[in-house]
C-alpha cells in the first residue's frame, strides 16, 4: 500500500511550499528513524531536483480531484500514485498545467482512464509503477 506524489524540478523550500499549497501546519519535524522531515503522516524527501511527499496514513491525498492536482502542481511536473489492498488505485501525471494521465480504479473496477502513458492494464500495473518509479527515490 502506498500514497505518494513526486514533484520534478527544484523546490526552494519544499516544506514551506507544501504547507502553503495545502494550507496546513508548518511544524515539520525530523524523524531519525526514516531520516526524513514529516508533517503528521506526510514525509518529505529530496533527491537532486526531485521531491517526494509520501503519506503513511494513505488518507491525505486519496480521492483528490484532478483539478486539485493541477492547482497544486502549477506549471511543475507532478506525479501522484496511490493504491491499497482493496483494489483501489489512483495515478495522476501533471506537466505544465496539463493532466497527461488520469487513471482511477476502485475495488478493482475501472473508473477513469485518460491519457496514454504510462499504459496500465490493471491495478497491479499501477502498484508496480508506484513501487518502482515513485517510491524508489
């Protein structure tokens, strides 16, 4: 199970950007076990010009509308993915203010599939993409 979004491109202060963009608290703490800053259940990690925000509760990002992801991304590239064992999976890819891919499956039933890349055939494909491409940084 996973829920994460990745922002590609340099964020000067990712914790401030997240707190301001999501209109939430700014009291980030450092977790020595995970070696990452977190705000509640959301953990932030940076690697080069890529920043990831992973929600360990799997509740913070799930169910956001595509328009919410576009607003959050602005003109940055943002890739969001989430899945759970109940057969629900969401994948949204935004770049330059445009949604390139919107894939949503709930209880193993396809709800939305718009865009071509990456190609997903089922829930397992979304899970594999998230595990290998979004959580591996």
